[in-house]
C-alpha cells in the first residue's frame, strides 16, 4: 500500500534498523522502544490488522511468532523471558495499519498491560 508506513520501511523508502528479512517477513527495531529489546516483526505483504485476517493468513501469522521467538533467543533473552504483543484496532492501541508483532524483552514486564 503506497501510504503505509511499514510498506515504506519494507521498500526502503523510510530507514529502519533491519534485523531480519526473508520473502515473508521483515523484522526491525521499534523507533520508540518500550523495553531494552523491542523489535517489530511484520509480514512483507500488506495486511492491515489481525482483526481482518483470515484462514489464508494463518501460516504467515504463525511465522511472525516463530521469527519473534528466534530473535529473542538469538539475543540471549528467551530464557529470562520475552513477550509478543499484537495490537488490533484502535482501543488496543494499533497505530499503524500494517500487522506487526511487538517482541519485548530485557526487563521485567508487568502484567496485565494497561
Ligand atoms: P502499535 O501502536 O500500532 O501497536 O505499534 C506501532 C509501533 O510502531 C510503535 O511501537 C511505534 O514506536 C513504532 N513506529 C512508529 N513509527 C515508526 C517508524 O517510523 N520506524 C520504526 N522503526 N518504528 C515505528
Ligand atoms: Zn503496509
């Protein structure tokens, strides 16, 4: 989508600290980290929200989780613990309408979230 921030990051039109990329997913550092480790994993294909995803997106959504876990593991943070979060919709705080999985770690994370 031409006016989508994360599609622009995918296409290199907006710079980001890219951590991992393959045909399906892209991972980069969050610009405003909420924890010492805060990366976003997105599908390379534009998908607006988990709220509108369907069965055809199942493998892709699963891959976001597995890539997120691997990134935490490779940074030595999986043993201590990490959190994956996907905000869907305005009330949940989704501010970018391109699916993204937050991967947070590096501090004790409070529960429940606000
Ligand atoms: P949401 O609130 O939609 O769940 O998460 C959007 C996330 O994208 C936020 O954590 C925000 O800091 C991050 N973000 C917003 N704009 C940019 C940007 O231009 N570059 C990067 N790397 N992250 C961004
Ligand atoms: Zn997009």
